[in-house]
């Protein structure tokens, strides 16, 4: 696509954008003086769809008028509420419905998945993560190692090469080739939170499986952003939160994926509660535990309906629009963002996210020379919300659902004035 560095071009793109109307279906935050923010942090907390309130109110009203009977009599009976989310969530991550469930929060899900899929032996116990893994993921795997009697130094880091920022898949290949006999698990961020690099999940699965290592993916920065095709990729498990690109509200419940090949394996070790017990006999009480097949077989508790109502509001929108259309706009919009930043031609900033649209989602990570945090602060003062990540990166995500080409143009004009 041929881009132009002028406002008229940006406005024309918005006119031609078949998704531009979606912006009006979100609340866009304003500052104290009433000025609308240029919001580039949907990768941290997605904006609130205007419909969310109605969805939550529905459940509040049904709770008020029905009490416990709401489990059966609510407009959306609570008993099976999570099932309303499954098919739509599965479509977003490219999975079969049996492979997906919404439950708990992300780090909790990673732990529950490791209970089943991290089965270290004396010889084969190490865990591979990216050197720039999100801290929570690193702490989670370190604590799993320690829980099983190993050391937190038994983490192997997949690192960028000297002087580089991005990961090379060949380097993971080398790690697994050389040390695979000692590696039990690869737990990799599908889209790296820091650089925005979208890794080839299918390759990662093949590499891990070539030495009988289990492969798990953290999709916190992938779900609702890129199309991970989880089923097809062959990874064993995945988990992601819903408050980033999935616009489901702060701390909302997370997604979990277990590949179909494990769906019927009742021998996998796992923790149990009444919610992963057979639905048909769950309320008969005094039954021996009978685990459900598929991803539902990892649930423990009856889930918070109010959080799921917010997720339902968001997933209904995703379902209406479809990831194909969102992704198409996203590639154009982020491409435009990249083009404009490069047009600034400053040596003070450098995009470290991959140039190839297939290797990134909507986020661009801008490395700032001398780690000058002031730039981030000055952007805030000019109504641009971005996010500063130590040591030296400003992450910006033009989310296709509610960001316009004009927003992107304006944002970069402001950035240009500051560098
Ligand atoms: C956002 C994020 C988390 C957050 O974990 P929670 O359990 O939801 O608090 C974890 N891992 C990654 C990679 C993330 O991007």
C-alpha cells in the first residue's frame, strides 16, 4: 500500500474504512478538561464498549429480581454462562470449541496448565522461555521449577542475538537440538509484550515436539490482535487475558486452550473442583470425581457472571466483525503508523518491532535514545497515552476497533514535534 504523509490522506483512509463506525461504539477516555485522549494503550487495557453496561446490567437486574433462580431463569441462565463465550472465543484464536474455555485469570491458568503439562523427570525438567518474557510468566515457571524440587536457574532463555532486539527461530532450534533431552517445556509469548514480535507458533510446536518437549503459548498480546490459529499450530496449550485487545475490563477472566489431542486424556494430572466434574452429575453431590473432556475439564469453580457479561459484550462485537476484517485494517493502520514514524527521520527513536506485517500485530515498540523517559511524559501532556517499558521503549498500539487513521496521523505529528 502507498501511504502519504498528510492529513487529507488520513481522512480519506477513514472514509474508505468499512470499520470506522466501530469507534462510536466505545467510550473514549477524556482528560479533566474534557479533551479526548489519543489512546494507544489498548495492549494494556482495551477500551470499554458502550454495550458492556447493558450486558452487566442485565445480570444485575436478573440477580435482583430472581436471586438464586437466576442460575436457571435469568435471560442468560448463569449455570451455563461460560458456554455463551466458548464458540466466539474459539474463533478468535483459531481453535475448536472443545479446545477453549473462559475461566480464572491468565497467570492462574498458566499454573493450572503446568500442573497438567509440566511433568518433569530427573533427566528432563528444564523450561525454555524468551529472555524478555513477561515477568509474571517468568515467576510462574520459576515457581513451578522450585515446586518440583528444581532450581529457578533451570530456566533456559531464548535470547536475541548480541546487539539485536528480536528473536530468531533458528536459535530456538539450536537450544532444543542441543539441550532438548533436558527440556520438559517451552512456554513462549506468542506475541512478545515488549517488542511486539509475533512468533511462528507452528514452527515452535514442531521444534519442541521434535524432542518431546511440551509446548505452551502465552497469548496475552495475541488474542484479539493477531490470528494465532491455535488448533492448526499444534501447540499443546495456551492461555491469554481478555482485558487487553479483547476489551473485557480490568482483571476480567482469561482464556485457556488445550489442544484437541489432549481432550480425552483423563490420565493427565490436574487439580479438580466441581466445575470440571461431569455436567450431568455435578449437582447430584456425593459422586466420585468424573472429569469433563476438553478445555472445560480444567475449570474449578463456578465463574463470576459479571465479568463474563463484559466478555460477552466484547466477544459479540468481535463475532459480528470477524478477525479477518480486523486484521486487514490492523495491517494497514499499523503500516501507516510505521510509515509516518519513519518519515520523522529522527535518530532519537527507532522502531524495534518487525517490519514484516506477518511477524507483528498492531503494536509498534519505539526505542528511545538514551532511554529518555521524558518523551513518554511529554506525549501524555499532549493527550497521547502510550506506555513506557523499562529500559527504553514506548509501546504504542493503534487498535483497529477504535483507532482512526487520523488518530495515527495526529499522534505522529505530536511525536514529531517532541523529538
Ligand atoms: C498482561 C500479561 C500478563 C498478566 O497476567 P495476569 O495473570 O492477567 O495478571 C501475563 N503475561 C503476559 C505475557 C502478559 O502480557
